[in-house]
C-alpha cells in the first residue's frame, strides 16, 4: 500500500466540485440579498474560499503545483480586500452611523 497518496485524492473530484459550487452559491446569494456591508464582505470571502478549494482540489488531482500557487495569490488579494473594505466601512460608519449599503445611494452621480 502506497502511503504517499494524499488524502485529497481518496475523495472523488466531483465532491469538491459540488462543495465549491454550494459555497460559491451561498456567497452569491448573500451578496444579492443582504444589505449589511460586513455580511457582504464575508460573502465575498466565502466566494473566494470556494474558488481556493477548487484550485487546491484540481492542483492535487492533476499533480501540478500551479493551482496552489494561485491560491496563495488569491489569499493575498483577499487579505488586502478585507483590510481596505473594513477601513472604508469604519469611515462610512463614522460619517453616517450605519453600515447599511442601501443608505449609500447618495454616491450616485
């Protein structure tokens, strides 16, 4: 028995596809239905993590490390997005005393 086979390959790739699709769908539904900016940021992070799961699964399935390198870059972008997004939310809360994004329609031209 070969003990060098990763655990990820023991599970069929279809399961990872379904799990990633479900997580991404939950994230999209949260972005479309919620008006709280903090929940919107969390849903965007959920969508990014669904993509990361898929990249990692295909990278291991194909035996290529390029998917895992892409996951690293996505995590860096997600960290930057979260920090900038939270900074913007803090400024919005200081000025308007709410984090409801429907209140921000005054920004339209």
